[in-house]
């Protein structure tokens, strides 16, 4: 795992000032998490001497970059970046591949930049305060650096409660922004400016055969996995009975000698409808993989959510990570440093249904209907009603201009905001939320939707940060071949979308690429267990007492945002109404309430963990401590 780095660009006496670049590498703070950069910059000269390069994350294409520079392939990533900057300046960013937050500073020129990788898998959190630009690769480090703690950003809290994600660049903290992927902040003199160095751009698809597209996907996946396992030693793989993780495992197995890959799997002996043990056994046997299995039984999820909040000062995006954390910790204890998984395969290789809109925009109604009949999720013989429903939802609505949706939203405002929001918060939500923003991307509808899904939505969800942080919490580094690989994203965005429409199977190209290496029982399986029921059982069982006390408190922080009556009705819902949507909303309510309380009471989370069901703490405008009462 990458080292923690802390420093300061500036001359303020109260901040750390390395005298030269060599002083940066060994400097680390016990308060910083792995792979963190936390620095502040005023425009003052850092020091006389050589170029300063700080890197959080990984440069995946080090070998090809070294070859292009004529450099030693054994050079460290920061040294390679230094050489690349001396040759290409800022243009070096277009040549880098990986998940990285990068600072380059030239003391002699008093100029430089900080940059996020193209997909925003690593980035910076930024805040302008006191004539300085403060930034860090984790929001936790930034709020600890700032002279005063930022207040919650009201609009962001509302959107997180409703949607579970934020608009691009927004954070839960007032005045704090996340640098968008493919962007840099140019530092010069005493000024700074944010500019884009990369954006997805539409390239008309060629006309590859299915066989050619399958071969390209196979080659790109092999490269992606190779880059994530090179020089690692024994690698772990989170293996389920699903296609995505099995394909990553099979690809990694092709690259690694015997004994260099170990699988880790969750099994559900008490839940046969969820248990994929038989499929895991087939994959493991076919690949000759040793597998460590961990049984999952009914348990709570909120303790893991509170641990995540304590570690990263953010609410966890999803409660599902609570079940995998013990498995990750087990792998770390057995010496696994890097863990692969199959996150992101559904989105990367699934079909883009808005190609139906492109057909309608060309007045090709017959073509739209024919394509709708091949939609992977309707089966071999869809009804006429199902086909017309698809054409309406993805064809007609997709073909409408972006301005139409904004106008409709203004006319039907009440339909677009949950009734449990307070009126002022409902207005905030409606003014900020733009479900159809992807239509603004220049390109056909199918491409704009897919580009937004693979590049921008993942940043809005905070998914890159979350996956990294959950792994670090267990003492391991997660790497995601399907999820954050620019080469795979660019490949998918230039393939003809019609190739992904196959009525009997979703992700047909990726499945074809795995033929002969993944057992067909897994490769040709469309069904997926609904693991969300585990969260329902947790919140309706072991965690219900904590949830009820926290959300029935008369002075709960969320009452500033939501109406109490609907929340009480949610808590009192009949058992048959306690389903996955119920659990998702309850999770967001209780985790954002915990986060809000922790802003004014740093000891709240620890007390909640220590005291279990007897949770106390909170804050008010006056800053007094308050107990959670029923």
C-alpha cells in the first residue's frame, strides 16, 4: 500500500515545510491514512532545488512509460513522472494510466499542478480559505488541516438522503469540492485555475465482427489484470459464484504461476437462496485455486458503518460492505496485500438501452422495435406490451431534448421530491437534481448515457473512494480491473452498441471472451441472488433498537431536513413492508444522522460503538451535548 505523505506549499510557520524533495518521501504522519497527500499552498516558493513530485495511488503503465522515455524500467513512479514532466510538461497527464492523485511543483518556476486521473479514481478535495488553496486526497485529511471545520453542505445532505449520491464535484462539507476526473489545478505565482485535460469524446464506432470485438475485450482484460498484479506476490481475489469475479480470477490465473493467487469467498449456509458454494467450487476446481470460505449469518451492519465513519469521517455509501469486511481482514492477516474483485462488470459490458432513442431520432421505428425485442432482460419471447414499454421508456423519453425534462420538472415539482422532505429542502433538491444531465454530453444518446455511467456517475456515487477506503479499513489494497481501467472504458465506448443486445444473455461479448476459461455453469448464468435481503434482516433485527432510538430522538439532526411523521411511519412499518427500499432509506437516515452528530461531537461515534444500544451524543446550535432518547 502506498505511503502516507504530508507537507505544505507555503511559508507559514505552523505548517510543515520540507527543505527539499528528498525530505518528502520519509515524512509520514500517524494521523494520515495510507495513500494520502495532505498539503496547503499559498503561492510562496517551497524551496530551492529539484522538482517536487507527490503521488497517491498507482501509475499502471510504468513499463511502457519508461520505454517511451528511454528510462530504466525499475525507476519508481515518482521518478518517472519527474522525467516525463521535464520532457512533456502538463501533457504528460495524457500519457499516464492508473488511479492517481498527483502533485508536481517546480520551485524555480514557482509553478506546477495537482491532477486527478482521467476517471477520477483518485482525486483531491479542495477548499479555498484564507487566501490559500488547501487540498488533500481524502476529505478526512482536508478537514483536519483547515483552520476551522466546514459546516455540512445543506443541499448535499438532502441529495445524499434522497439518492445516496451527490452531483459531480459536490461533497457533504460546505466550501469543499472534489476535483473531477480528467482535471488539473494549475498553480502559478499566487493564482490557481482548474482546467480539463481529458474528457470522454465520441468516436463513431467501426464495424468489427463479434469475434473481433470479443478478442479486443479479452486482450484488454488480460492487460488490465496484468497491470494490477505485476510485482505483487501472492494476490487475493474476492470470488463469488458470479460471472465478473470468476472472469477476473480466470484471467489472473492465466498470468500467475501456481500458488500465487488465492480466492476468498463468502458463503451462506443458512440461506440456500443466496449460497453460491457449488458454483464457487466449480470455478476453484477449474482454475486450481485455493479458496478460503467464510460463512455469513444474520448480523448487524451498523457497527461496520460506524467504524467506517470513525475512520474516514464520511457515511458509508452502502451497508453491503459490512459482510465482506471480516473476509478482507482475514486475507490481510494471511499476508494478502492486494485484493482483486469483479466490481463494475455489469455496467461496463451491459447494453446501453438508449440506442433505441437514436433509432427513433433517425425515424427508424421498425429498427427500434426490432432492437427492443433483443433486449437481454426480456427473454426470448417478450410480449408486445414489454417491447412498447421499452421503446417508450428508452426510446421516446431518451429522444426528448434535455430542456424538455427540466421544464417538466418545474411543472410537476411535487412528483419529483419525496414527501418526507421539508418544503425548503424539497426545493433545494429539485433545483439541484438533474437526472437527464447525461444528455448534455456531445454524442448519440447511447454513447452519452454510457459515458456518463462509466465516467461520471461513479464519481457522483463516491464509489472509487468508497472501494479504496473499505479495503484500507481492513488493511489491504483493493484493485478493480473492471471498474477503473481507462483502456476498457474507451474500448467499450467505441464498440457498436447493437453488439450487446442478445435476448438470452446479458454482457454477451464479455461472456464470449471468457469461453473456455470460466465454467459454463457460471459463464452462461443470468441469475443473481438478491443479497439486499441481508440488509433488511440486519436493520429489522440486530440493529433495529439502535436505529429506533437514534431516529426517534426529539432533537435528532435530521429533523432539520425531513419531517418526523414519515420517518416514524417508516420505523413502524409492518413486516411485509420492510423490503430493500425500506432498508436503503433507513440506512441513509441513520448514517447521515450519525455523521451530522459527529460534526459537533467528535466522541459520538466511539460512544456509539462502546455503548452499543445505549447510544448518547449529538450537537445543537449551542453546541451542547444531548442524549438519544426514545
